[in-house]
């Protein structure tokens, strides 16, 4: 059993690990799932390929975008070796973050319209138009992108039709589904630091570019931080993440010092009321 903690990207965690001297291992490919299916490579699709998704679905019709994204996944592994996870409906706990992001998209759309009107006026007045004018419009339009649930569902259906063995449509956030499914020895692929925090996750491959991944071994990074696994989880929960800003004046570095200084006896109890860990913080 595992304790499902609602955390997403932990602001500043990657940098904290670097500052504390943890050096992840660089890989040019992902490990393949074991032949007997005792381990799996679990991919957080939106958390790994957001930029690629945005480019594909803003520049192409859905059928072509689906094919483009399938090819992206195939650069990481085969249809049989990868377990791909797609976000479902937004969780209630993350409503404020989704509201903020929607507000940003609306504001960017309004700003893009203003820039387009200005550009149109320049053309009508026969004034010079700079390359930068087009870049600004493109930048604002890019910020309005949202990969809708319908589009995600359509992509999942496409992958299934193409013979992908493991396509998981999460009920809410993909990271929760990954944490729930993760078994000892599994690899999680993402660009977000949130999945380092879940007790069930032991290895994260952070995608930095196509076919380049940084491997974070949770046991080794805990040693580098001088923290127990429980303390690392606590650090993620109390630091700013997509579910809560916590104390705005305290970042990951400040929280790290506070959590590391704590020494309290306690037990972790999962959602079914079973004790999953015991010992000092």
C-alpha cells in the first residue's frame, strides 16, 4: 500500500538537488521494461512532452497531431515497453492552480488580440512592420494553449487503435495514477519534480531533450540531502506546489533547513488506515 499525497511540481526542488551536490546520471535512452513484466517504464505524457504537444496541436489538425505525438513516444520506447499516462479531469484539490492558469490563458489571448490589432493598423497605415511584431503575437498566442480533455481522450483512443499495450487514462491527475501503480524497480519519466516526492517512486528519469534523460535515484539523492525518505516527502508537501502555495516567503531551500532540523517520532498511515512506515522523521 502507498500513501497518495497530492503534490505536483515542487518549486525549486531540481535546483536544490543541484546545490546540494547531487549529480544525476545522464542516459541517452530509457530502460526497457523487463520481459516478465515485473518492472515498468511509466511516462507522464503531459509532464514530459508539454512543449511537443503544444507545437503539434497548435500547428496541425488532430489526426496529424496524434501521429506526431506517437512518433515522439516511439523515440522513448516501443508500444509494448512504455506505460503512458494521460491526465483526466482536474482534481478538486488543484482547482486554484487550474483557475490561475486559465486566467493566464485569457489574459494572453486578450494581449494577443491587442497586438494583432496594432499589427493590422501598421499594415493599413503602411508603417514598417518588424519581425519582432510577429514574434510577440506568436508568443502570446502560444500561451493560450490548453490540451483539452476531449483531445487527450482522442489521443488515448488513437494509441489504443495503433496497438499500444499500456495506455492509462487517469481519473484525475496522471501523477496520482503513476504513484498508485508504481512498483519497486519501476522507472517514472517526467520533467516535473513532483514524482520524486511520492513514497512509491524510487527512480525518476527527467527528460531534458529528445533521447536525453537525467536519472534521479531517490535513495541516493536522499543521502545527498542528508534526509530520510519521510523528510523528503514532507519537504515536497510543505513547499510551494500546484496544490498550495504554503508560506509564500519560504522556498524549498528554507523549508529544507527546517524539515532537516526536525526529529519527531511518528508513523505514516495510508488512505486505508494501514501503517506503511514507522520511525523518526
